[in-house]
C-alpha cells in the first residue's frame, strides 16, 4: 500500500463491484452491456428499461452474485457436520431447563442414538430441532446484573 498498490481484495473484488455500481448509477449503457456480456448474464428488458437504476443494479447483482448460493455454501463450509456432534451436546439439546437426560422417558432416550447416527433410512425416526434466537440487551443477561 505504501507504493500506491491496492490490496488484492480491492483489485479483484471491490473495484469490480464499484465499477458496476458506478456504470449503472450513471446509466453508462455501453459499459453496462460490456459487463453483462462478459459475465454471461441475461437481464430482462423490463429491468434494464426501469426508471430506477437500483432495479437494474439489483437484477445484475442477483444473477452475478446470488445471495442464496453464497449463504448456502458458507453454511456448508463453516458449520460442523452433524455427524461430529458429541453425546453430551445431544443430551443438552434434548433436555430443556433443569431436566437431566436420565429423567427423560426411555423412548426419548432412544432417539439419542438416531440423533447421533443422522440416518436417512425410511425406518429412521424424523427428528426436528426448533430454535428461536432473539436479540437481548447485554445488561439483561444474568452475568451482567449487579449483585
């Protein structure tokens, strides 16, 4: 950077995004067509003729860099495999509150083995885990309360 060179991420990623953004906002049709053909995209006439340039930009970006593919690949690459889960973690997921795993009915305890096996066989039980996450102010957490 001291020699006036840009970092590689800026050269390969950010400059391309900014040039696309600039071309669409300034309505440079030649540059937009060049970008679309070089990326191999097919933008509908309705989006390209729209009066709002953000609609055109959204149409290009949704084909060039689809968010669903990016999120799915990130989840697949970063989340651990369900087969790598420990027995203790399965017990924690199956128990709610102060209940212990040993206090669960025998039928429920049998699900632990199926949970850890992650079988897709037709005879395997279907296990669904529902989780709800919501934002909580840090001051409301128990370890942050004054004693």
